[in-house]
C-alpha cells in the first residue's frame, strides 16, 4: 500500500559526455546495468539529489576503465526526473522484510542446486545483487506486481569527524527497473553564486 512514493525525485547519472549529450538530444537512452555485483540489482542507476557524487563516480570510472563497459574520456553528469512508481524502498520496514524473504529464497535455491551463495566483497555486492534480483524473479514468477525501482541508503567513506555516525560518502542510490519511470532528462547547471540556494 505504501510502496508507491507520491512524488518525483531528481536522480543524477555519471557517464561520458558523448553518452550524456546523446541522451539529452534524445538519440539514445541510458541502458540498464546487469553486473553481478550491482548494489541494487539490475537496472539504470542514479544518485538521488547528488550531482557531485555522480561526477565523482564518472571520474573514478575514467581512472579505472576496467570497472565500466564504455570508456569515459570526459566525465559528465545528466539529471533525470524520476517517478519511483512501485518502489522496493530499502529505507522502510516492509521492503526490508521483502529483502529478508528474498534472501531466504536465494539461500534455499542455492542449497537445492548445491552451489554456494554469492559473497559481498567491499564494493562488489554480489550477494545483495542476487538477493534483490531474486525478489524480482519471485514477483515475476508469481505474476505479482513487479517493482519499478529500488532505493537504498549506503553509508560509505570516512567518518565526518571523530566518532561520528555520519560518513563523507553516504548517499541514496536509485535503481530504475522500469524505464518509463524516467519522465525526462535535463542538463545539470551550476548555481548562480549571486543568489542563495533554496
């Protein structure tokens, strides 16, 4: 009942400038990521309300080309207006319960097939990816309404100050599974320094 968030969010995607410009010109669309280690399963990834983290990520991919399928020569960020639709929102209790059930299903199927569960290894979140993809598979197999998006909070980086419960690279990530949830793309602009940011 409460899995449909009633508003739009702004998401930011880091990529090569050529890809971003083609998306903005409506020549192409962003493609879903389907790596076995994607934190929130398969889909199109965005940083919620955080263009700087999207740019930092694009720069990291430029410096580590083995981490991406396409080459990043000129790091760039595009914005998107996203309707999360029916969201597996991992910041709320019901979705966390669904996630636990997905883990149980994955664990049982791994036991039956006599194969080990995938393991998380730092930033490579193979177990988390497999669990979330199992949730989607279960909903599809049971002809239940599927999730349009997944939203998760991640605590990352160094502590902001000694003994802080806040971390410098914490963020909310959005994984869009239903591309129709992306209502439009926009060019990210620098704020006018003559005015306060609302």
